[in-house]
C-alpha cells in the first residue's frame, strides 16, 4: 500500500527562528570596541571580559570604540531569553545558599561568555523564586547546577520560535 502523502523539503526541514536577528545590526561592529557599562571588550568578532583581553589583542595600536554590548542593551530593554523557576519548601528554607549557588554559576558562565548574565530576581509572586537570564543557555546551566547541588526535579521547556528557555526546578 503506497502512501498518498507527498513529502517535500518543507516536511523535514528544521523550524526556523524568524525573529532571532531582529535586533542584530546589518553589519558587524567596528573593532575594537569596549562596552561603557560593563567593560566587556569586542575584538575578532567576539566579546570578552575586561581590559586585560584588550591588552592581549594584536589591535592594541587602535583606540577602542565606546559602545554598549548586547547584554547591557538587553538589560536596558528588559527582554530575557531564559527563565529559571524555583518552587518548593526547600527554596524558602535554603534561599541564601541557592542565591549564592546561582550567582557563582552565573559568574563562571560569564567567564566563558560575557553576554550571559542574570537580569533580575523575583520573589514569591507565582513561584518561590524566578530568575531571568540574558541567554537560554545560562538558564539551562543554572537548572543543571541546582539539580546537581540540591537534587530535586528539573524540567526544561524550549520555545524554538523566539529562542526562549524555561527551566522549572522543584524540591519539597
């Protein structure tokens, strides 16, 4: 029995993120550049942390352009790319330890990618704690760190259309 459905390329292709580049400029930034808010340095099409990275580059003869990095722009607009939701009685009992773990993990992630940062913390509205991040990868990393350190159940939800990650962690 033959199938009557006609298969096309559109049937098997990966869903495309239509709005991923909406804030991306048409051209790359002029190099070198330095962020006036956080001090991140842009050279060789990559953001790195601090002025020490600028001194190590071969472009030291040029003065850096002063600009705002994408993470600081995202902080100003307040549009997160990841959420980490924490629920359960364990969160209230160990809030300081959990905050310390999340801050330390965020700082470690920022060494690799200075554009990955925690945007804000919200306490007690619908979840015990809700943390929003600038990248979906940082939200995943924070969820894995919570699960590794404290156990509990972690659920990862992704929205492929607008590059958003929601990580829910719960422990009673």
